[in-house]
């Protein structure tokens, strides 16, 4: 029983960490893709994830 709680706590911690890292990872990927476009100059400064609504927005 104690092991089950430890596994659940570790899993919850990993999910929270992944959720916290998602906007940073998405911003890096979007800016990388924008830099690869010829004749375009721009960057995304902020990415907000709305996982409950199934979307995201970039600024």
C-alpha cells in the first residue's frame, strides 16, 4: 500500500513537471521553425498552454 502511494506521488510529480516544461519546449520549437523559413524574420515571445480546453496561444 505504501509503495502505491509513492508511485502515485512520483507520477504526479512527473506530470506536473512535464506540464510546467511544455510552454518552454513549444516556444523553442516554434522559434526554431520560424528561423528556418526563408524570407521571414520573427519570433514568438510567449506561449500559453490551455490543456483543459485543448489549445494554446502564442504571443
